[in-house]
C-alpha cells in the first residue's frame, strides 16, 4: 500500500525503486524482531552488571554481598543470552541499537525493577521454568511493549518499523509462549520471515500487478460511485480499491472474503473514519458485477 501510494503521488513512475523499498522494508521487519530480542538480552546484561557493582561497593551490606539473583538466572533470559546463533545473526545485521542508545535499556530496567510484577517475582529465590517464562511474557506485555519512550524511539529510528510493531510484538510473544522447557534448539528464536518463496513473492507480485494494470483497475472503479465523483475519492482509498480488485482478478487462490476483510482493516487503520464503509460498498458492487460476468477465476473450495 505504501509503495503504491508513493507511486500514485510521484510524477515519475519508478517501479524498480518501489520494489526495492518493499523488499527492504520486509527484511527490516525481521530486524525489528531481532532488535527487540536483543533488548531483552541487554536488559539482562545491565541487571547483571548492576548486581556485580553492588557487591563490590566499599560499604556493601549483607544483602549487597548475597543478592537475590533470580532475575539474572531467569531461564528464558539465559536461553537468549547464551544463544550463539542469535548473537551471530544480530552481529551480522549490525543491530547495535542498544549499545548506541543504552538509555532506553536503563529506562526499561528501572521500570521493571520498580514494578509490582518484579517485586512479586523476586519474593522467592527459586522458580520453575514455567514461572520464569510467564514473568518474561508479563513484563514484555505490561512494561516493554507499551513503553511510550520505546515507541517513540522505534518510530524515529526506522520509517516502516512502527507499522510492523504490532505484528512483531505478537510474533515475539508467540515464540516465548511456545517454550515448555530450556531444551529448545537455538533456531527456535530465529524463525523464517516467510513460510516459503511464494509467500515472499506475493508482496512483489501484488505491487507489480496492481501497478501494471492500473488503467484496467481504475475502469472497474469508475461508474461504481454514481453519487461520488472519481476525483473526490481519497487517493489512499483508491489505492486500496485497486489492490483489492487486483487480488480478485489476478490471485485465484485468495478468497474474495479474505481480500475484502484485509482491505477494510487496512482502511480502518490508515485512511479516513468512513473509508472502510465506502470501500466495502464499492467492492461489494464490483464483486456482484464480476460474478454476473464470470470474471472471477478462483480455485479451491470456499474461495468466493
């Protein structure tokens, strides 16, 4: 959507440039996921260094000398810290955000240590793997993910990251919750961004087919808005309509209802308050027209 919108606003059509942007932004989604994983690692490292520093104080108390190391020994955190494959991937991608912007690590660790979640967790010195996992899930959901300063940092750091954040947070928690013990392979935290090559190819194909069939797609929109001049349709709504129609006609394996629902959700998130109702009405008319003229060529059960 962003690429097609940029092309619609540009005086010169550079499909190759937008395809490159699309592929880069998809890869950056994975970088965001790794950056958030690395944030947990850096929080652990800072907590460990604080504990070591307190033990070395000149006037260290008995508690300083024999601290509760439950957070440092949390089995989920130690799995991440000791994951060599993860460490290599982060280094190869040069994701050194928290080394350069360590103040965010300090902010989050302070919030964690001041939270009731942390205080309850630290009441006992020992815990099960399940308790360790639930604690990390809880602090991520309640403290890290909703942190406004972290949100602002992500928004400023990479153009596309803020759009990816909800999906990445969901994926992040999914992989944490799947853990049953500390014997999972290192690859568990390094899933593939795409399930297969066709999955990756879909985004590029949708971009190309929508752009290359622009005039034909516009013709299907024209005439479906008798009380609304075509020129008055919001540019973003027009882009979403073209993408949906392209899926109807050029992607036979995608059910009509799935396409409509996806674009209505995108419209609710990015366009005007009434856009989803407007788009739903236009797409409904177009689908009925296609069904009458037998233009839909969907394959598989339940695709209409």
